[in-house]
C-alpha cells in the first residue's frame, strides 16, 4: 500500500509540472470536458469513465455526452486533499486523459450531501443535522423564467430546505403549460384522428439542453440551502409524451445518463417515483431493478427512496432504500402512526403527501392551514418528517404552487417555518419519551420536551412528564423547568411565568413538587415546550 | 405418473392382505410405534423418518424416541384417500417398516390447521374462516391437574379460540409454582453458596413424559376448538433452569424433537419466542436460524411468528413468518396503528399483549375491562386481531390467569366473547372502508358496516358512510339499512327503529335521503352496526 501511495505522489508531482491544479471545496463539483467528433450516436456508442484517485480512496464515475461534440466527466470530491484522475473509453481519443485538482475542507458543518444519522434522522456529511422541512413543486423547473424566479423568492421567504420535484415533464389535471425542453430528441409530431398531438421521440438521443436546465435549477436550490428530492419517474404524463411507459432499456439508460450528469451535485436525493403503483406498465420487479440501477450509478450514495399512492407502501426494508417516503394521511392524524412506522422500518420516516393546504375539489387538496400544520406536528413529535404542500386555486388553475411553484398564498408555510426553526435551532431531533404509552410527549434526550395536545382544547395542563426518556437515561427528581406555551398553527410562543421542579409521583410519571398547573387558552393545536434550567 | 399410481395401487392391495387398514379423518393424527432396544443414546443416535405416500403427494416426517424402547412416527394426513408409509433409519431394526391407512374427508369447514387467507385473515384448511380471539395463559400447562381443569372450564365459558402458552416452564414474578416435569433429563441438583438450587441437565436426553403432558394439553384445547399458539422460547427463566440460554445446538435439537412430536397436531401455531429481545444470549441471526429450523421441521406449514417486547418489532417481512405478532399498546389506541401495520406487512396483524385487564403494580397490568375491550375493538375494526389477557390479583399472586390459568375474574372476556360472535357468526373479516381517511368505519365488503366511536361520547350520529369500500365496489345510492347500536364494553345491541337509505352527499360520502340521525346515549365505547336490507 505504501508503495502505491509513493507512486501516486510521484505521479502528482509529475502532473503538477504540466497542469495548473484547480482548487475546489469538498462536496463541490469538479468537471473535465473533452472534445471529440463521433460519426455515430454519441449517447449510445461512446463510453467514457473516469477513475478518481486520492491517497485514501478511489472512485470511478461515468462520463456523458453534453452535445456539441463535448464529453464531460463530473466528480464530487468526498475527501479533502489531492485528487488525480484518468479516463477510460472505448474511443481512443477519450482514453487515458488525466488531470488533477486540490480539494479543500468544507467550511461549514451544514454542508455536503445529506445522509442518514442516528437511525431515524439526517445529517450533512460535514456533521450538522439536517431536518427536512420541504414542500412539493412537481413541475416548477419546467415553468417560465419569470415564474421560477417567483418560486425561488418564495422558497427563500418560507425557509423550506427540500423540494420534491419531477425530472420528467408533468401533465396533470389543469397544469397545462408545456415545457420548453424535453429529455429526448423529438423526431417529429403528428396529429391523430382525435386531434391529439402525438410525439415521436428518438429515445436513443438525449436532449442535453433539458438536463442543463435541470442542473441550473438544482444549483439555484443549492444556493438557498435546499435539497432537491428528484422524482425520477411519475405517472402524470396522461398519455401525452409517453415518458411514463418507456421500454425498460430506455428507463435504465435514462437513469444512467441522469446520474452521470447529476450524481455529483451535493444537494440531490433520488425518489424513484411519485405514486409508483400508478405507473402500471412497471412491476415491483421493475422498480427493484430501477432502484438497484440508481444505487449502482451513484458513487456518492445519495439518499434513495420511492413514493407510492395513498396507503400503498413499497417494501422499505430493501437495503438500497435509505429512508421511507410514504403517502398516507392516517399515520399523521396523531403521533401513533409515525411512531409505529419507525419501529417497523428502523429508518428515517418521511411522510410526503399527507394532504395539502388548499381549496381543490379533491379532498387531498382541501386541508386548512391549521389542519396541515397539525399533521406535520404529529409526524415531527413522533420523530418523523412531514412534507408541506399548497394547492390554493385563486382563479388560475394552471398556477398552483404544488405543481407549478409561484407565490405561496396559504398559512401553513409560516407555521412550518416556525417549527423548522424550533427543531433546527433549538430542540434538535425528537422522539417519543414514553414509547408505546404517552402519545403526546416528545423528548430530545437532552432534557428538553415538546408536548403537543393536537386537537384537544385544554384549559390547563398539570405538569407531568414520563420517567422514561426514550432509550436514554430516565428523568430525575429535582430538575427545574421553564415552560413555553406554543400555538402551533400561528407559531407564537408565550413564556410561562412560573417554573416547575420534577418530583416523583409514582412508578411512571414525574409531577411538579407543588403539583403546579399551566393554564391554557382552550384552543386546539397547542404545545408546551419545557427547557431545563441548568 | 400413471405407472407410479398403478404401482401404488398394487402395493396398497398387497398391504391390505396383511394389515387391517386404519381409518382416520383428514387432519387427525396417524401414529405408528416401533420397539427397539438401543444400547446408546436413543435421542441422538437413532434417526427415524417415515415417507408417507398418497397418489397425489408425498411427505417425509421425522420420528422420535418416546421412552420405554419405543420409537414413534406421527403424521397428519393433508389429503383424503389411501396413504402408505415406509420408514428409513440408521438402525436396521427400524428400517423399511411400512403400513397404510385410509383417510376420510373432514366433516366440518371449521376444522384442520389454520392458515393465512385473503392476505390479512385466517382460515381453516377446510375452508371456514378462523378469527383469532385468544387469551394468554403462559404456564397453564405446567399447573396442577385441578387448576388445569378450572382453566379449561373457563376457556370453554369464555369461548376463546386461541391460547398463547409456553412450552418451556416459566418462572416470572410471583408465579412460583414448580412444574412436575421438565423437558430434559435431570442429572442432579445442588445448592449453591447463596442457597439457590442449581439444576444440572443432561441436554442430550429429553424427558418424554414432559412432552406427553404437553400433548395432552394440546388435545384438551383442540377438543374445545382452541388453537395452541406454542411459545417455543421465552425469557422468564430468571436463572432458575437455564432453558433461556441453552447452547445453539441444544436449541435446534429441542425444536427438532418438539416438532417431530407435535407438528402433526392440527391446532398448533409456532411462536418462536415471547419477548425475544430479552433472551440476550441470542442474536437476530440466531433467531433467523431458529425460525428456519422450525419451518424446515414442519411439513404441514403451521403458522409461524415471533413476539417481541413492547414496541420492539422483528423483521416480519421474513418469508418464513406467516403473520405479525406484536407487543405494542399505541397501535390499538385507535384504528390507525393496526391499519398502518397492514399496509406495511401485507400479512395478518395479530397484536399479542396490548396491556392486560388487571390490578398489578405494573402499568401493563392495570387496564380496566373497558379499556382492554376498547383496544381489542380498535384492532379488529382495522382488520387485525388482538389478544385478551387478565392479570387480576385477588389475593393470591401465585394465581393470576395470564400466567397460571384458573378462574376468569374480569369483565373484558365477556365483551370479547360478544365481539367474537359478532365477527364469526355475522360480519366476517373487516377492513377500513375509506383507507387512510375515515378511521371509524369498518366494512366487510358485503354491504355491512361497523362504525366504532371509541372514547368519543356522542349524543348522536348523522347517518354517513364513505363511498369508498376498501378495495371493493363503491357504495351505491338507494341502499336501505337497518342500524343497531352496540355497547362494546358490555356487549349489548339495541335495534334502531328507523331505517336509512343512502343518498349521495358530495364526492366522498353517502348520507341518508332524509338526513336522518341516530340518537346515542352519550357514553364511550359505542358502535353502530349497519345491515343492508336485501
């Protein structure tokens, strides 16, 4: 091994004579371009890969054709230090190309790709926790420049840190805007007997411009600290383009090409599909294969999941799936469902689509802001994560945030911003303190509690905490607490003037030494946050 | 194939000359005994198996040593018709023995082993549904003859059709009665420095009497139509006998011997363990191996599961596990948890241990009869099954039903009997009508509904049903319904004098044409049962 390192050092030294080494930060993107004019199909006939060598590790990544006789290799350095690369190809002109660059240590802990942490949560690879408080904007990236600018402004305002978005164009309900670019080369179109436009694609040729645009969107999100949860397949094609029923070989090629281009972007997650079961030309075996293809083509191990229709669960025990991404409303009607899902899967539980704040005729799009916020709280106190979404039709059915992006018009985004800050800046990851019994009391394991009363309208709360504290040390007597009353639906906090001190009250609970109570304003969606005085 | 059949027919005819063919009913037990005096260890050195041949199938089963120089082969005929068998053995005297018997068709549809049906439910192999309404009697089979008689009388009175029971003796809490027999040969005992009796077992010799006694208990249960959910390992040994930490090879041998004896009993289920995670000398890999050993030694594919401590879930997606057997209270606080578990596992959900009706100092043993009944209802309306249990200490802590059996003193057994009859004789298997949204309304898919209000104290219920009917045809307009108000906790039914007729009331629900309401007596644990008038 030592010999090998020595050899590499010599190599690097030799290279430094001829190449001015680029310097990039860890988790940013290195790109090398190569020109070559291929007489045949550059997408299917030219194979290019690069082996990236660091003194401690080696990764091989696939290159891709980016149009204009240009082939590219992209790479995200996973370690700081000197990196050297060399290309392989079936084409002589692309073979044996080499180069090097220097990678510096990332400067913040809330940077780098996101990965699973502590079984049920997420962290940036640089060490800081990442708490997903995202929203859904299926087709925002295919909208006009001006609408996208509004979307980005709203994402910034709301503080969302994840966006669920489709790679392939979406056609659903009233969202009738046609995208400017498509992922494949359009051979021609014709009009059928019913007057419908029929698209005739050349699936053997990708359209690099489509992907370049997508990459710009991912970078725009990254600039705002937002993870792009990329939905790779979806059923919202409605027989327009046929991207929902491409042959299996095209699906695979599309994944390989997309990942060769995009896996080096640090802020991407892979969602194999939205509502996978509605893509009725694909079987579970097909999905398993596509999940494996995704995993195999991602040298960086980005997060992977797959999302089903209401109450249709994939087998999330599959090792390639890093987390659970479920559409189901009942599990967030209180904390029980999410807590149960944690016990089952022993992976992070993300509930994407639990209903939307909106005014659509469909009941999944009829929640009040308060009702959606309530569901998000139920998931979060149980130690899961729940995605926001807004479907408010204010006169233009072609312009609804969940599909197209644009201006947020609802109330829940403000409440979600409040909850995000409460968790991110203050409490940290939560779980139920007294598993299986107390369905209101969440703990962060460091002495802080968040007790959520949901729809109950209480006039008071007698101070009472379970002795159990999840898997952590039991609560002790004599701990002094400061209490804050939180109104979850409007994100206000009121400090309670009195303090509380724990006293044993039997085998399972702690009361206040003087059995003090907190008076509550008899309304739903209240919580109490308890902070130990140190 | 035809030739083979002809050959067999000749064989049978030849046999019939010398042997008077026994006649037994399908799913009952055929037993053949062979005498042989072995000079070494008859348990470990003598291998015996029998191949049972029917014109349509062949099964090989292991024999066992039953003491007194007697070796036995037991077999449960899975098909009616003529059966022929022949033995194999490493001992010449036991080799090549043969015989035959006639198997007649089972006479009732609620007979035969129980298997999974319709993904989430159970049926007898003869075709009738089996709905588990069981109780827990961990150590009842190790109690005195007189106590066991009382237990059986009470099981009959309560109508329970399943008993969770330990094969190995149990030592837990105050249940200090020592069993008369043990599964292994006792070499000797001695008293240690602390005055404790130390048992020294010969794990290479089973004690046939122990197993004969167990078999008698299983037959007694069968006579009452009760399934024996046999717990093969448990952690309630408390360092007395060491059966909770036997070497892996002994565990395997114990399973093989037990199954050779008992797999031919039609009313057995295998529960690999109770609270498996507390058996701390065994890893998940050990449990996986023991589950596979059980499966391999059961030619009849009896139901298999494994039961954990509170909120600790095994990987129930494992194909060998036929159903889910969970200890968790939160999932039955309403219907959501059980419904969620169905979506995850796509197997029958059995919630064993959701708390007990009782008065113990431990909170798992402090539920009122109403509270336990409520939990059982929550599981059942969601299409799962929940086990009853009673831990009422009425002065003799060594005599608590859940451990020792005896007289039922609580209230919930009566309510469970009522619910069992409602499901078994009337409604059939249930599931939520409007999955993920309506958490109160269960349907049997044939027009009947059971709407359970749980802890809500309602003064009235406006007739309203979801249009969705699970995976089945949507509810239609103009269906006339008869309604009954059920008090779940005391098992009373009151017919409502008015009738109701469905009328569309928007996109998702059906109301009564005249928007009729049912007046309710403002108390918890009420349900409404709707029966279509045909």
